[in-house]
């Protein structure tokens, strides 16, 4: 694979650490800034909303930019945003800095996916996307635990200073390794032309499939620690090593999903959604046994990230041509919207008195709904393709 792919991986690593490391620093931020833990937790929600908002705001006005220039600009926003987090004098400044940093998230992964697929032959495009997303998985396994330790040992600001350095390194390697491309002069790549891609039914159904698939993932993942301690019977110190098993599953699933999608995209996408649902259903029973629970957590990570490259590649195919970068960015925002809804869904199940044990079976239903949406999209597309030649006949006769 080209070295430029690993430059994109470096950027993905930094963004992954920034998004998730705050979870391990909530107590430190809360104590230092004099806010409640729940208020500190809103820094996670603020980031997620920034990701969702950043996709349309940046995507609509950057369609004609060189993709390399855009990637560098996004990493500058990311780096400056993390530096602002490290220097934030109060809670609301930190919140604003988190939202600013999040703006780069969806567009970087969206444009990065388009750049990654352009660096490799057609039969390796999904694998290229998977390699870029490996940065995100490694961030969860290594970057977040190290960032949490650093923040707890030397103050939470030190973590954001460290991520700022990661951003500087990412800017350097992207500038050095990603090939230069020419800005588009096509009017279709203007803001209006790019936004037109969101009017395509196939693209919208693809985005909905992504949202639903990750509602199921985060409904289960958000509450995995209390499930392991209160139902399975693990001690709190045992949770971190088990989450590393989950992280290992993320890497395996990410790579496997990319390779299988290169061979047969649609069967891989449908199969990964079905597998994710099956694993979540199995967790309903596995969480009552320590050995089975650990195995299920690993499979959960693998099936969760096995969906990423196929879903991203599927939306890219549906967008095709003008507006592809914007559709790709929106799909990243769709993953994050699914995260937010999934966390809410898990909380809703608990608040209704069903208990932690009811979360896995409820979460398992959602990927099946995503599967149904994907099948509907394919059926509508097939029906449309059958009608097209008929509609074209009168014009041909003329």
C-alpha cells in the first residue's frame, strides 16, 4: 500500500485520541474547572454535535479545493483546536475549542476516504479505507489509555498538548507523502452542486443504514463497563484489559471487512450487519459467564468495525462523481449521529426499568433494521434501473 495511506492513518489516530480520551479525564476536568461531572460529560456531546455540524458546513464550501490542501487545512484546524483545549481558562472556552476541533473530524475522514480510494487500484479501495481507519482503532487501544494516564499523572491539559504534537506530525507527513492534486473547476463541485448529491435517494438510504448500524453498536458499547461489573461480576480494574480485547477485535474486523468488501462489497456489508446483530443477541447470554463474556466482547469489536469500510465504500459508490467527498463526510457524521442515538437508547432502556441485561437484545434489533433499509435501497435501485430503458425509448425513437 502507498505510504500516503499511512499519512492519513496518522491523522486518523490523532482525531481518534481527541474524540475518546476525554472520557477518561472527566473527573480531572471537572475538578480543575469547577463543574459537575455531568457538565464535563457534555464535552463529549459537544464534540459529537460538532462532528455532525461540521460535515455540511465545511463540505458545502470546500468542494473546489484541492483535496490535499483541504486535508492540510483540516489538520491545522484540528491542531489549533487541541492547543486551544490545552490552554482553555474555563469550561465554556474548552467546550468551544472541542466543537472547533470536531469540525475537522467528519470532513477529514470523508475527504480522506476519497483520497485513499484514489491511491490504489479498484480492487483495493475498501482495504485502503480500512487502513486509514486503523488509526482510529489504534487510538482506542493505545492512544486513549496512554492519554488518560498522561492526563491523570501530569494534568489533563498535558494530554491535549500531546495531541497537538500529534497534529503537527500529521500535518508534516500529509504534506510530504500525500500526492498533490488539482482544484476542481467543475461547476458541479461548487457548494450547490456538491449538496445536490444529498438529494439522491440511494445516498440518503445509505446514510440511514450507517446511522442505524452504529445506533446498535453504541447502545451496547456505552454501557459495557457496568454490564461487565454488575452482571458478569468482573472487578472494575479488570474492565480495562477486557476493553483491550474489544480494541483488538476492532483492528481485526476493520482489516477483514475491508478485504472482504474489495472482493464482494454488498454481501460483505449485509453479512457484517447480520453478524453484528447475531453477536449482540449472543451477548444477552454470554454476559452471564466471564469466559464467554470476554470472547463476546472481542467478537463485538470485530463485527462492529467490519461494517465501517463496507458502509463507507457503499455510500461512495452511490455518490459517484461530483459531491462524493461531501457524501463521504456526511457518512462519517452518520456514524457519530448513530453513536449519540445509541448512547441515548441504552439509557432509555435502563430508565424504563428493563435493566442493563436488556441492552444487548435491544441493541441487536437495530442492525437488522439497518439491514432492511439496505435491502430496500437495493430493491428500489434495481426497480429504477429496469424503468430507465423504457423511459429512454421515446427519446431514442426521435
